[in-house]
């Protein structure tokens, strides 16, 4: 199997090409050819398909596509190329599991299949910016207090001692280290110090900051997880490769982060589904991921809950979960913000699609397209866990019926969604408890969804 140094060598010796030519003369035309050759077709009436043969066909298309296109290195203007045999060897040798957490919270993040009733790995929280350390601490404690949670993401800080955090600046380094300490303290307060943090490092934009703040004396452990992101579409740079090299030498968990964009160079849903599946292969080959964070997203709407994106998530999740032993966290962005009915409808639709399609893990769907400062609360995490648990009881056919009904409730509002509340508007900042109005809304929506046939546990 190719080593990371083998991949790097191809990044400096592969065919040279301008980035524009890669996009326009390689990526787009070859994707179009693969979609046509394999007959990949979007069906808007079936956001959650249930055709295993079609899922396996999509996987083969993704292997073919990646072998034709490769991965573009922005620093060297060269293409990292792979043969189909090399891709398939990486798949054969993949372990399909990630060991994360310590002590009582240690666990094995493994695989699921479509229609499987096994619970996914519950990953909660987000890296959405929080404007005060007190709110960050309360949020993390709230996430970690949900009994079923297996791992968390911690928020990013926008300043340190009132000084704005700028990428690559000393303030960024100070804030990154401080963010880790806040996360660890909040986990101790929740009585779960061993829970793995798997979005490291949320405050660090620059690779050098990530590497510097990852030193063990600042509180991180190899059983946590670091996100090493690809660049859309099918590109990588030395910043990400440097993080991968560092983490491989440390033996720490690498999270391959990928996000195909529907409506961009991927074109429509069919092309995006091929690229989405190919990205899971890239996570194995290039980022050498122990796990993956993956979120197909809509170019125009900036969310993951439109009908065409939900189909893309379903089909590519099925293709990957049936054929690629990579533990993937499937993350969705909603259009609506916290403390709105529309948020819960969107989140439920996304979770039904992913869980029924065999997602190994789902992360709390991020409200307000993940751009609303302080726009995230533990209530969304609670809903994500309860709904994902309920979704394990639904087959793909049953999930499809429910998703269609949910789309009827919110689809017309995607272009102008309600922005919702900030954390401090619907939670007590001191106690970390939700306001009564948010609790009432939560209970009301949950009862409505239960009447639709989503089988929430009575213990929820």
C-alpha cells in the first residue's frame, strides 16, 4: 500500500498543470464522462434510495473517476495520480475502525451498513465561533452530559483577551491552546474527562498553529482526532500535508475532512454523488485518515438539506458504507437557525437519510449554515442523538417516506429561512440551562415528529 511519502513524492513529480486546466480540462469533462458511462441519475422523488446494486455501481464509478483525475496539489501545480489497483488495495487494507477516547470513554468507532439497526457513533458539538469562554465551557459541558455521546467537537474562539484571532498570528496560537484547556475543563465538569475531541484544532486556521498547539503538554492525546481538510474539488495543499505528516509521526488520529459542492465544478446531484464517494477514497489514500468528516453542500444555498443534497448524501453514503471501510462522520448544515421548527425538520430529514443509508457516525446538524456566531446550543445536540437513535429503527424505504413529508414542511423556505436565536438568547449563560420557551418548542416538535412515525425512545 502506498505510504504518505509515496503520495508526497507524486505531489512533486506528477504531471504538471495549471489549476484552471485541472478544473476545466480534467475534472469537469472526466466527471461528465464517468456520470454518462455509468448512467448515474438523480431521482428527486426518492431522496433515500434503497437499491444496493446502484450503490455498488456508484462506488465503481468513483474508483474509475479517481483513477482518471487524481488529486491536484496546489503548491506544486502537479497531479497526484493513482491506478485503480492502488485505490482498491487501499480499500482492501483499510481497517474500518478508529480507536478514540480514554478510560471509561474509550471506544471503537466502526462501520455500519444500510438498514442496520446498530446505533451510529454519536458525535456532537461544532466548531462554530463562540464569543465568550464562559459560554464555550457551558456548551461543551452540556454536550458531554448527554449519556450516549461518544465524541465531541469544541467551539472556536474569536478572540483572546479581547484581541481578535487572525490566522497565523500569535493570538491564534494563544487562543488555540486556550480553547483546548477550556474543552478539557468542561469535560471534567461533566464527569467525562476521557471523551475524545475530534475536531482539532477548531480555533487554528494555519497549519503551523495546529502543529504547535498539539503538543501534549497543552492537553491533547493521540486518542483525540485532528481534521486535515481537502480543498474543493479534489485538491490538497502543503498545509494539510504537513499536518498529516506530523500526526502520522505522532501516531495520532487523523480525520480526513472533505466537502463536495453541488452546483460548482461537480455539477448536479449525479456528479456530486460520484465526487462525494471518491472523496472517501481520497481520505484513505491521501490524508491517511483513521476516520473522516464529510459534508456534501449546496453551492447556492450553503446548506445540506435541499432535496438534491439529501439524495446525494443517501446514495454516496450507501456506496461508501457498503464498500469502503472508512468510519465517516456525516455532517449536515441546516438553513434555519437554532430555536426554530424549521431547524428540527431539516435536521430530522438529514439524520434519517444518513442513518438509514448506513452512516457509521452522524454529527449534530449545524444550524444557520454554520455561520451564525454563537448560533449553536446543546439542545441541537440532544435532538441529534435522540433522532439518530430513532432513525436506526427505520429502513431506507421508511426513511424515504418520512423525509418526503419533512421536505413538504420546510422546502419552500430554504431561500429565506428563519435565522433563529443565539445561545445567549435562548440559554441562561451562567447556569448553562435552556430557557423555558426553547424547551417547550423542543417538546412540541418532538411530539409532532413522533406522530409522523419517528420512533423516539420514551426515555428521551
